[in-house]
C-alpha cells in the first residue's frame, strides 16, 4: 500500500559524474543541494553572487560571470554605513569600498574560470516576485533593508522570464542546464501569491525547456508538495524543508542523475566521511592508532580503486 503520491521522475538521459563540474546558482535550496554535492566530492561552485531568489537577477549574475564584468564604484550604493551592491547578497556588503569591490570582482574572476570548465549549470528559482529600485529603474537581487518606499514590487510574467533567459542562452549551448524550483514557500507574499509565483516559474521553465534542447527540469518543488505533504518534513518556521526532507529530495536527485557506478562511489565516500567524523576520546592509545590506520587504509583503497577521481579527504 502506498501512503504518498509519488512524483514520477524518468531516469535522466545523461549521468552526472565526479569528473563533471557543476556551477550552482539561485535560492537557499541551491545551497542545500550544493552542500550534498560537495560532501560527496563533486567539483562544484555555488552562488558566487550569494543567495538570489528570482530569475532576472539569477540570469543577470550568470551573464555577468560569462562576460567577466568588472564592478566599479558606480555599481555600489552607500546605505547604513555600508557599501552594497544591489546585484549581490548582503554577504558582499562592507564598510570598506575597496574591499567590497575586490571581493565582488575576485568572485567573478573565479566563477568565470570555473564556468569555462563546467559541464552543468544548476539553477534554482525561488520566486517570481521582484523589487525594482525606483531611483535606477532596476530590478534588484537584494533590497539590503533599504526602506520599501524605494522599491516597486511586482510579479514577473512568463514571457519576461523566458525572454531574459534567451538574451544569453546562445552563450551556454555547450552546457547542460538543470532547472529546479525551490520547495521553500515564500509565505510573506501570501498563500495564493506564493502559488501563483511558483506556477509562473514552473511554466517559464517548461517553455524554456521546449525551446532549448540542453535544458532540463528536476521537480524538487513537486516532491515537497506531494510526496512530503506533511508538516513533519518542515523546519520550525513551517516554510523550509527540514533535514529529512532535503535528504529525501537529494535521494531522488541521485536516483535521477547518477549511474550505478557513481552511486557506489558515493557510498564509499560516505563511509570515509563517517570515519572522519568519528572521534577517539583518549589520545596516545592503541585504539586511536588502530583507528587512524583504518581511516588511512580506507582512503588509500578508495584512491586505488578510483585513481581518476580527484578527492580531498
């Protein structure tokens, strides 16, 4: 007997391996998937502009990475004693203008290099709502606690999102683009508004997929809404998926995009990770020495069996 309505996800026509490089961009759910990929030693680069939620800013950040945009003082504004970029997360803000610009431009340089070597771009969209900075007639990635009177909030249309993607899509035809919609509910927008926002994202992605053979969709949002339709799978705020939910979505992701060999490699890596997390209480004991030898041998065995995989333990 089935107790959930399981989302049918066909096995992907391609397999992601440990030799592939993945650039991840988007909402906080991007960080969740990125952490799992890092944990299993996949070469990944996550959110070089920080966490961004809506497609216009995500696409702009990717285009700026591709073109290797050089940020200058004119790209910053000064507010609450901080220099900030409206195209970046608050993690990049600071009291020293030169440091802020240096951190932003260094991140772009590293991301540009990684992009050129990458095979996959994973984009997680969170919301269709955007804030337009009235003074500059510009859609921003982050409002940085600037008074809301400085912004105009509106809902993107499907055509706006699709057109924004097509503006730079010819520059990424050699990459596989994997879209997903964040399962995090943007409840502050309102219940109906959240559903409307997510629906626009899903329709936009499917139109993009229909028009671009290198674009695909993983239904993380649908898994959360259907298979995990219970508040026990949510964090305390009742909006974000909890550890159990994220782990389950990662399991479905693994089943979809990993070959049997990659799954076996992940199992070996997980075993090593668990060993490395273990702590022997008493120093200078035979038990500690034997355990350290066991860990070293396990890592050596892995590197012997998979010499072509670059791992850092």
